[in-house]
C-alpha cells in the first residue's frame, strides 16, 4: 500500500502532465538557490511550469497520462519542465539557461512530446523554432505582400495619368 503523500504527488503530476504539449527533463544538481529561482522565473515567463519530483512517481504519472517515457532520462535528481501550449518558447528558455557558463550544472537530458521522445538535439531544434507570434507575423506578411503589390500597381495608373496631365498643362502654359 503506497503512502498517501505519494498518491497525492502522482495525482498532482498527472494533472500537470495531462495538459502538456511537451515535458522536458533536466538535471539540476549543483544549482544555487539564486540560479534555481532564475530558472523557474525564465520558465514561467515562457509559459511553462517546473516541478521537481521523484522519478518513479513521475514515471507512473507519465504512464497514466499516456505520454512516452525514457527510463534512461529518469535517473538522478530531475526537474520536469512542462510546456502547456508554447513548447518552443519553453525549450528556448531552458536551452538559453543551460548555455550560460555559470549554469553548467543544469543539464537538459531530453523530453517528451506526446508519444515521441526527444533527445538533447531535438530539444535544441525545438528551441530554434520561431515563436507563435513570429509565425503569425510571417503568415500575415506573406498574405499581405501580394495585396500590397496590387495596391501599388493600381495606384500607379492614376498617378501616371495625373503626371501626364500635369506635363501637358505645363507645356500649354509655356506655349501661351
């Protein structure tokens, strides 16, 4: 019979993992309190949540939610970073934090997106993706570009007519 606090923690992890687009696993051993606070702040700013949990309990929660897991990643003290909807931004936040020289103790092990396991290279590739806002801006720009060209072409005809009439009026003034 498992202890009640373990059952409660599995339920909490299930709730956290159930709405997740991605879950990243990282080792945090050796971080100072200030560094850990800065990491959590960066993760929150990107729209993610960070949770330290026992690996076996996280494994059970991942199984119950239906997400993939890699037992090799789940060794040692791990921080589980959950991205609810904007996984590239959260991946970028943890990647940027891990690349700072002072934060060398923070090691990204990999992650999970649905049924797919992510290794370190996949997490870095995900972090390199543009944010949702950038993608929307690019889509709007590519939709608006032909329209902008059409407006330029259509406004060129009246502009040309006005220029020609102005030139004719100037010639008649000179001739008179």
